[in-house]
C-alpha cells in the first residue's frame, strides 16, 4: 500500500478564516465561543454560547463572488476552506478536472441550515424557493463538483460527528486501491435551527462555554466551520510542500445507543487500537491526542476510560472544541488540521477552562499551550450511533 501524505490545507472556524488565523488563536488561547448568534432568528441567540464564524453570509457571497441563486451558508463555508486549500497545494485546473482527482466531503446539516425556508417550501403548492435543491444531503459537494468542473469520484459522507474523519479515511483508501491519484477530503457544517433545537432536545447544550474533561462539565457548545486537506501518495509528492503523513486510521462502532457511547468506551477503544495497528505503532509512540472531548458527561468520561484501557498511562491530550465549539460534520477535518499544526510547530494546544479532574478517571488534559516534541498525533472523532473514528498523523 502507498504511503499517504497531506500536501494542502484550508480551514475556517470561529477562531479564524484561514489556517494562519486559526493557528494564531490556538497559540494565544483565543476562544471563538460567544453568546452571540445573528445568522437567523432563534430564542437561544442570547441564551446559549455558539462558535459562529465571524463573517456574514452576505460577505461570504461577495468575497467568493458567488452569484448563483440558492447557495447556502454551508456551501459557502466549504468553498472558502477549499479555495484556501487549493491555493496552498497549488493544484491546477487540469488537476481539478482530472478523473484521477476525488472529492470526499462530509456534512451533517448540509442545506438544511435553512430550516425556515424548508418548512415554507414544504407548505407551498408551487415549485418552492431557489433553495429547494440545497436540501439534498449531497448539495454541498454537488455545488463544488460543478464549480470546479470535477470529473473524478465524488462522495458525501454523513456519519454524524465522525463524518469528516471518515471522509479522510475514504479518500486515503481511494488512493491506496488505485481509484484516485489524489483526494480532496474534509467537511463542513454551519449553525442551524435544525441542529440547535435537536441538540437542545437531548439536553446536552451548555449554558456556558464548554469545559471538556472537567468534573463540572455540563454540555457542549455548537459551532460551525469547514476544513479540507489534499491527500497524495508518496510517489507523487516529489518537490511538493508536505505537511504530514497519514499513517493510521480506523472506524469502529460499539452499536450501543443512538446518542451515547458504551460505558467502557468499546467504540473509541477499538478505533484507536485499529489506527495504531494500521500505523504499526505501539501505544507509547503517540505523543499527543486531539481528543473528541465534547464537554458532555457521557463523552468525556467514556473517552477517558477508553484511553486508560489502551494506553494505561495516556499521553498528553486536550480538546480544541473548547476553542471552536463542536463543528459536527466538520470537526474531524478541522481537528485534523490542528493535529498537523502540532506536528509542524512542535507544540500542543490546551483544553481551555479546565479546572478539576473527573474523579472516576483522574486524567488531566493539557491545560496551557506548550512546546514539546511531537512525532505522532492521534485525532479522535466519535459520532452518534457509536460511529467512532481515529486518525494518526505523523511528522513528515
């Protein structure tokens, strides 16, 4: 099997509109979660904190020169991050339109960010608004395919919060099995009434900024964002800028509950174990874990137990969701970029606002920015339905 390398990156989140801006915020400990939400009318706008990208939909349309009707904020965030990645990687138009270039994109909300429009369209006797076509789960990737005139394999993955981690795995496997020469992989989600109301119904939204792995944690904060990476095999990277190697990945499902992980963390344990096996690494070789770390009671305790099962003495770990909020289908890709930044700069980013360890596990996350040797980083993404994925990135 060919070795797989990352040769381009692009990201937008609540802490920055580019890779450079995100990195600056991570280093300086700048949190993007605020009690401000002005994207759509909701009674939760001033009651709950959110990780909103600090650029309006109107400004995104203008900045990206998008004039077609019916393009949603979700698609615009994806286009923004993908544009940065393409410029960073130096892909030509010929490369983009080649049948050897695959696109594996992920999203959970997609065009359903326009919940009010969806409701209005469903109750009309007409053909609906210009946004009708955006309600398709694949609408984001269909737009990107048309925009960039892509002719390779295009696929959309929705496995809840592990979606874009799985898109990275899928893209790597397409390359390894000869179905693509290169793969554009990543994910996007925007804030929406659909997700706010849904997560609120589960009683897992925090009324304060989230505190992952803290004894007093009481829920997650929803965020939005997008990130894309370019994957290429070793034979094709000569003379190119290389950020990291994707050495391990695994998906496992504990099939325990629609929205909770099993008490012993079987899914997280198996996904981390499988990623180590593929990477041919022993557990003690992992220097840092970018944990899923949502800030909910179930996730953080279960992920901690899974780390204790696998590592005995876990390596340094933290959750960058304390910066951005939980970006759902984008989380795996956003945090993959952050994991690679740790490798590039030999540093790790902390869990913000941590105060007191969870009594049943005793684990203490990295609580302040620090420089340290980093050779291998594991990035965890766990989705509803027990869909758990782990990626390992190694210093190139």
